[in-house]
C-alpha cells in the first residue's frame, strides 16, 4: 500500500491559506468592535451658543481690541433690548464695560468701504466677537432686559448734533478720530462736514441722551470733551483728539 506524501510547496500553501483566513476573521472582528464602540460612545458636547457683535478698528492692538469688544457687546445689548438708547442707563453701561467677561473668541475681517470725505475706496478692519449667549442672557435678566421683560426706551430715536474736533494734524489723526466715533454704540452715523486748521466739523447722529454720551466719551483717552456747551452757533460740543 502506497502512502501519499505531501511535498513542501503544497504544505506551505495550505498553511498560508489558513493563516490568511485567520487574519481576515480577526480584521472583521476588529472592525465590528470599533463600530460597536462608536455607537456606544457619548456624543461630543455641542459648542456653546453665542451672540455675535462687530466693531470697526484701526489696528489689531490690545487697546483697540479692548474698546472694540465693549462696543460689539453694546450693539448686542441694544439689539436684544430693542432700545437704541439703553446705554444711557448707568447700570447697563457698567455691565457693557465688563465685556471681556462674556467674550468667548474674536476674529478680524476686512471690508471694502468708501471714505465719505474723499470718496476714495479702501479697506476697513472689523473685529467680530462671539459672546457666551447664556452669560449675556443672565446679565440682561439681571438688568431687567431679558426675554419677556421690557425696558422704558431712553430717547431711542437718533438725533443729529454737530461737534468740533481739534487736534487733527494728519490723515492718521483723522482716521483715528472718525474711526473712534463710528465705533461708539450710541452713534448711528458720523459725517465730516468741514475741515479747517487742525480741526474738523462732524455731524453725529446719537441715540440717547447727548450729554450722557459726552460723559461716556470723556471716560476714554481718545477724544476729550473740551466744552459740552460752547458759545458757538451751530456747534453742540467741542472735543480734542488726544495724542
């Protein structure tokens, strides 16, 4: 009786086929395990809801950023309250001054603009801030401005005023002064009317009490109020651009 003998190549082929089959089964098991773990995994926490506010800036400096974040939050508060003059309330202005407590992140954007004085096209740098919605809502609730609550409007309609700004010695001074005005939350619009010597005459549309706005303006070291009641016909206040 003859006994069949397997040669070496045949034995190797059978062994490799078994190993390959085992590897395939193991790979399938790993894939199924990963899929099962993914199904059981806890979903990632959603990003916090935010309110978005914007403010034009002249640069990305820390000083500019700090003021712009306050103005961005001020615009959010005005929008949520529906009262353009709400910043005339001391408690609201103090809350907005703490804007850094509510900001989650910020970024910059460049927008194409036209200079109203020279009619020249240019680019305006805009700070876009994202504020913690829940924290801002709590702040508004504490001020009586939350949903379901109403505030008494504080001269919400914008009123035109004429102001004279001195200390304008260069194009950079002009851009800094006008840029600062347009960033103010209570200022709806600002138009340069006349330039003479080191000063410019500007018409500003201010929502809220004008005298209170001047007080707020004087608290920051950009435009200093020289006179809130100058003896000059057609001018409601004189200011000086600080160096």
